[in-house]
C-alpha cells in the first residue's frame, strides 16, 4: 500500500524519509493500542464515518462505511499563511518559527505532550459506551468522535516525531503507554482519568470538556511555532462536531424531559423513565466545574511564560488590542482569610483566566439554547452554569467551599447540601439504570428525544452502523 493511502497527509510525508520511518514504526503500536483499549466491540462493524482526506471543503465531505481499525488517520495542517509573524508576547512581529527554537524546546514539548495526552485519554474513557447507545445515530457519533480523537493524537505525534528527534519519539511511545484511570501510569490531567460510563456524562463531556479542548486549541493556534499553529487550526474544525454532539445531545435530553413532565400527572419524570431537570443541573455543575479546572490556575507564572515566549496566546489574539499585555491587569476575587478580596493580577499571569472567560461565555450560549427548549414547553425552570468558584480542584479556589452562586461556605453546611448540587450515588445509579442499548435503525431510547436531522443528509432511520 502506498504511504499516502495508509497515512493521508498534506505534509509531504513521501518526501521526508526520516519522518516516514518514524511514523511507520509508530503506526502498529497505535493500532495495537486502538484494538486493546479503543471502543469495546463494534471493531468489525462498518461505521458511516467522515474521513478527512484533504483540508479543502470537498476533502471534508468524504463519508463512507469504514471499519474503525481501518480508518485512515491522516496528518493535516491548515494551509500556511505566507510571511506569518508572531502575534503576541516578547517575540511579537518576528517571523513565525518553522522549527523549534532551542531555548523554548522544553516548554513547547510540555505544551504539546499535555495536549496530546488528552486525545487517547478520552478514547479510553469512552470505550464502554457503545454497549449502551440510545440510538444508532448516537452510536455512530460516538465512534466519529473516537476516531477523530485518534487523529488528533496522530496530529500531535507528527509534531513530536517531526520536530523533537529522539525525545519526541519517546514521548510518542509514552502517549500509548499511559492509561486513563490507571493508578500507576495515569493520564496527565485529572478530568481525563474518570471513566465515562453513561451517555448523559458523554454529552456533558463533549459539551464542556471538549470545549475546553476548543479553547486550548484556539490559544495554540496563535502559537509562534508555526507547525503547531497550523496543526491545531485544522483540529478545531473536527472539534466543532464533538461539541455539537454534546450540546445537541443535552438539548435532546432536555426536550424529552419536558415532554415527559407534561405527561406525568405529578411532574415526576423518573416514574416515566426520564431524567429530571434537577439531576441535569447537577450533572452540569459537575462537568462544568471539572472542565474549568483544565484551564489551570487563575494566577499562573507558567501561563505568563507561555505568553511571553509567544508559544500560547489568547483565543482570537488578533481581536485583542494590546499584544504585549505588559501593562494591563485583571481584577479577580482572591480568597484571603475565609473572605474574597478583589485583587489586581498582572495580565500575563492571568492568561488562564482570560481564556476561561471566553470559554464561559461560549458555554453560556449553549445553556441559553437549552433554556429556550424548556421555555417552549411552558416550564418554569432554567438551567444555569454555577459560579467558577464552585467545586474546584485546581487554582486559588481549590480546597475551599462555595455555593453554586459562589458564596464561601463552611464544610458542615456544604456536606449537608452537597447532594442538592452534585450528582449523588442514587442519581448516578438512576441514570445508569436508563442506559439500555437501542441500536435498531430508527429507534431511540425513552429518555432522549430524536435528533432534528440525521448525518450528511441521511434520515434518522438510516443504518449508521452495519453491525457485524
Ligand atoms: Fe481532540
Ligand atoms: Fe474532541
């Protein structure tokens, strides 16, 4: 088989013998990993998948039945911008780097490895979901997300192999050796070590955690290291689908819940096999808060350094006025002696918080869509995002207790009210009890509404997965 058939790419792999050898060597390990720890079951089924075969719009339109282990994981960079210069930090307006600058090698490697590690981690977390899919449409979407996370791993490994020599090859091996949730060799970031065993959590993950991914990628898309900027730009086009799965998935659950609320004489949707709005709110509180942690500390010298060096910018840096960010500050409530005190933090040290702000706004838009659905059913309830201080494990609010409104509170009261705000064991048991597979074409589980349209113009009854 020709190389471009095995590894479709727009990085002239055929002309780079060294890179070719490194990737060809890595590919069997990747496939071994996929078969061992990728989606459980369905590996022999034909899945109606979208494959990227080029970066133009027609390359994107490629849909066909593919067995997942035969998916063509490719390497694509967004087209180069001729004469691109660095857009921020101390190196602003220098020509963007085509190679890794020696003095930033370790910082860049850490950035790339941290991003890379989340990609296989999420495949591992989601591996058991296929068994309980609420419809064939959803089953197909799960696998689309999974193969694309696999491709994101390829995208990052390309950077490691292509630009970090032997160290990079070792990091690429290590990416296949760590395991989500393994006590001895866990994935790097906390949120990527919890299994995702129910579909409500899957939609929450793709809504909130994949959206963290979007903002990390937007910040890296500004990088002065041009191959990283171009790689992440293309990844963003795939990430959009993952968030679509999450946002519309939750919207469909909300819709079904509202329908059932109108049917249940006393409004008890659980008696009709639905997920009550109060439980949905608790899942939102949980997944939103663990995803906020992924942005890192509110006051961060690492973030300042990444920005100063021109390695990681802000989302849509071009729209910012001052690309040096040396003079500004960011005002935030900082815990001090049990109270919150407003403090001015030098802007560069607050870059994680700046990125978190953009992320929060984006989530808010999604929540408003869900609330529109609730309002359309004439139901007096609104979902909301909790305060950014609620339930945090990382940053200045970690280890402290806050209400979902962000008010400091004592341990005793928090413990007493915890189950009002976060999913309790009985809530989780209930949600898990609903997870019965429904995978005949056109059918759908009772706790979720059907999608408003199918994939690539196909109807809901389409056979999105040809079960083997
Ligand atoms: Fe990804
Ligand atoms: Fe994703």
